[in-house]
């Protein structure tokens, strides 16, 4: 059965309860599930209820006191929650111009984003060979085939880990060579076209399931594990399986750590860009297509995944030299000496 994604229903009781409720309703009417921000606002609402005699309204002192209750979480999480309250206050100011709005410059700083690891085709080929050597056990009789297919889909489609693990067999359409990605990060669905090679891999995997008399009914998980009721692999199980393969293949980041599952998504975007540069395609015109394939609302979000690594840098430089190299002339020797 497909997992339920029912929205969290917050309960507000403080003086600001009507404003909190309207704000959450507005965000959800705009298409956002808004569960985590709603939980943050519910936490603030409860704090204001508990501290009502001291803080009858949300002001600077009340906000700082509430922030002290977040000291058990990391600074990055604390910053996100403080920003969520700041956004609520800005919404409230539309109808209450004198209401308190916190100064975001005093919030914890952004963490430096982790530099993603970009997999090349040779490394993925090595991971696939290593996957074939994984041991089977009664709790995971298709472990080699399932992990192999997971690597292939992550690298060749760029889907998120959650999207991969939510795939059901019925989401695969062999006739049209598509995967139906349902209820994504932004609560939208999309059809991903896949090439014949990927479709053949899925077919081989499904035949292996049938040969072992394991269910291939449409409502069963594609990346399937019979343990714990026969659902999909958990994110932890998938991460551990891939981590063992990465260690076996000696694939590590510049800091000596194993790459993350999400790095396959970064790799898909970068490798797509690299193929377009090498093929002489109009990259700017194709970026909206890449954004749609990745499930982004616009190409702006996709730029986060487009890292200027060395092969891409060289391809871009060659493209520029081919089209505009004749317009660029070196400085005369005398001008270089003066410079």
C-alpha cells in the first residue's frame, strides 16, 4: 500500500491563535503542506500560553525567551525555526503594522553547505559490479538486484531518495518507458521518461522477483525488502548498503568521507550539463527541461545542483573558444610589460 501523507493539524490556544490558524491555512491554500513550520508555530503558541502573565503578546523579550527553549537543537535547525516565526510576523504586520518582527541579522549564521561528490560513469560501473557481490539472506533475498537497480535509478534519473523508495511497481510503465513519481517534495507528481537501457534493467529485476516467487503486484514497492512487513527499503537500510559498496570501491570525498545518497542527484544534473556542452546543445534553453525532470518549480532551484567542476569547466571553455575565440586577441608584449 502507498504510504499516507496526511497533513499535520496544529492546535493553537494563545491570543495569537486566530492569526496562526489563518497563516497556516493560507500557506496550505498556496499548495504547501507546511507541516514543519506549523509545528514550530504550535511550539511558540504553547510557549505563549504557558507564559501568558509574563508575555501577553509576542514581543522581543518573548521571542528571545522562546529561542532559549531551542538550545537543544543545532544552530542550523534553530535558525530555520526562527526564520519561520519571522515569516509569520511579517504576515501579521500586513494587518497589524505595529506588531513585533524579529531582526534576522541576529539569527545564527547559515551553515556552509557540504560540497557534493560528483560521481563519474566509471565509478558507478564499479559500484554496480560490487553490488552483484552482495550477499543474500532470508530478510533480503534480492539484495544484489535491488541495490543495483537503486544505484542505476539514482544516477540516471536524479530522483530523490524518498522518491525512489516510494516507487511502486505500478508506477513503472514499460510500454511508455516512464516512471510515475508521486507526491514529491513539493507535493506534485511527474512522469519521468527513461531510456530502453533503464527499462531493461527494471524488467530484469522484476523477472528475478518472479523467478523467486516474490510478489510483483502493482501496489508493491519497487525497491522491495521483505523484512518489516514487506515494504520498501528504509532510508537507513539503503544508506548502509550503499556505504558498504562505496567503501569497497574506495570512493571517498576530499575529506575522506563516504559520499551521500543525495550526491547522485547532484551528479545527474552536472553530467546532464556536461553532455549538452559536449554535444553543442543550447544549454540555457535546456535548463527548464532539466528543472522539470528534477521536479523543481523553476530553473532557479536547479542552479543549486550545477557545480562548475573541471570537466564542465573545460567543456564550457572549449565552447566559448569555438564560438568567440577569434574575437579575443592577446595583449601586445609591450602592454603586458606595462601591466
